[in-house]
C-alpha cells in the first residue's frame, strides 16, 4: 500500500510541475530589443552596467523573426561584425573594463547575435575577450 501511495504522490507532483512550466512563457527577443533600445544605445561604451544587467534576459529570451536591419535599428551599430561559416555575427560589448574610469583593463564581455546566410537570427552567444 505504501509504495503505491508514494508513486501516486510522485506522479501528481511531476504532472503539476510540468503544467507550471508550460504556463511560463519566455520573452520574445524582438520585444525585449525594442523595450531596451534607448538605454542600450545610451550605454554604447558598455560602462554604465545597463547592458551587463540586461544581457542575461536577452540570452534567455525566445528568438523570433529578427534580421540585421531590425537589430541595428533598435540597438545601433554593433561594436564589431564578424563573418563566420554560418553567416554574420554582430558583436555588442556588454561590459568593457577599458571604458570604465580608474579600472584596469582586463576583459570585455560581448553579446553575439549570430545570423545565418538568410539574414535571420538563429543563435545568441557570449564571448569574453581578455586584454
């Protein structure tokens, strides 16, 4: 009797947890880019920590229909554009110790927006550059 009771309780708890996960929806990347746009551009030197405080939200967001012109329209010109074997990678500095007054330059954190050859965002990644 006891083992079947524990199995039943475990099944109920598992099903409740999975229903709860279904109700959580991720932020769409495009909506997040639009809402962060003005402050993102104001932190173009990546030194006032706005970008640093929000890049994790972007990394966890759900990628939707974004192309390079949309990204540049709302986030401004990237710090770097890299050609890859998959397409283009638009690099935005998120945290740059070189740009912080009285800070010893040691690293730069980059948020990379990776576009395929069809000019559609397919992947977000983080890059850390050492000085």
